[in-house]
């Protein structure tokens, strides 16, 4: 085979142009090897993953269009809709009573808001994204749209507008439902879009939040550990987990001055095991 053609990653076979299985030695990572996202010939733990830059260009992927459960990555959509429909994030909102009590009994992750409390939208947003509070999600949904059901309709409308054609939401907080699904490609599209909103980016990249009522810590920074990477650093992210979804992560990092978004889902484990979603992210970002 012509060497120049081989290095380009394209070859002719029986008159057809096909993609060759190859690696970018410039960056030192490998992908699309028998359908597997690999780094240094080592497979990642996540069942599906996608790495893009902030222009939207896909750098590497594994099962990017596979139907998966979003878990708490659904809260990215909850946050951006809230921000786009809220004139002032210091407006007062009431913590939902009935749904918060239901969620407390379901074992969903909670930020610690008490039913009926008067808090700011800003506090709810940080409680939504940093400790991944389902109590914040349903309270924002009711504040913004009057009900969880109406808010979910708006989530699906926004997904359609963004071209998230393999996504459907049934709740604002990410608990598994047979009709709630997405793909890592759609979630990367959503995350890239949301990060263009300054308030969202500030929340997504915060290590902690504190005011006179609440203190919240980012689960991403707590579980990732040292944020320094070879030639860059982790900037922020959002975690997710359910039994069906596995360990999930949407994250942002800067490497050599270029920002990258990585979305991964389906890593084995739970909150008490090694965080294989973080292991994958470190390995991938370090390879760039």
C-alpha cells in the first residue's frame, strides 16, 4: 500500500474508499480499533465515550450513538434551560415539597434543600450541579415551568432544537426510566452548547460554592483528585451514576491551550468503588 495513503488514514479496497484502522502518533492515543476507544493500546472502562474539541470536532469515540441512560448528566439540560429562562438568578424560588419528599425516599442524590424553603435560583443551580441534587432539579423545574411535566416537555423541545436526535427525557433529575435515553454524542453536543453560557460555565468549573446558607462541593473535583494534567488541567465537569447507567462523566479540560470535552458512560463500579469514569478521563486527557 502506498505509504502516503496509509498515513492519511484512507485506503482503496475494491474501488471503495474506506477508513483505515490507525492511531495518531502525534497525540499518542489510539481509537476505532475494532470499535474500541483505546489509549496507548489500553481499552477504556466506559461502555461509550466521545472526545470533542469546542468547535464540535470529534477527536475520538466509542459507541457514540449507542442508546444509553444519562443518569445525572440530564441535569446539564436542567441547568441550561433554567439559565436561559431566568432573568435574574438571585430570584427567590420555593423548594418543592411533594417531589422532594418522594425523591428522599427513592435514594436519589440530594443537595440538602428542605421542602418549602425559600432559596435563590443561584443556590439551586449550584446545588444541582456540584453535589448533583435531585431536590434542586425538581424545584428548578417547578419554578421555571410550573411543573416537572411541563419542564420535561421543554427539555425535549430544547434537545430537538440542538439536534439531539437520539435523546428523550422523562425527568429533570436523571433517575432511570425506560423512556429516558440519550447518546454520548448528544450529551457532548449539549455540554458544548451549555458551556457557551457564562453562568453555566462558572457553575460547571466551580470546585465549591458557599454563601451564608449553603456549602456545596463539586463531586467531580472531589473524585478526580489532582487536576493537573500533562500539558494542561481539568477545568470542571458533572458526574452521574445509576445502576443501569454506570459511572458517568461529562468534563472539560484544557491541553496545550485547546479545550476538550469528554463524555463517558457505563463504567463499572459505584460510589464506593474505584471511580473508573475518572480513571478513563485522566488517561484520555493525559494522552493528548
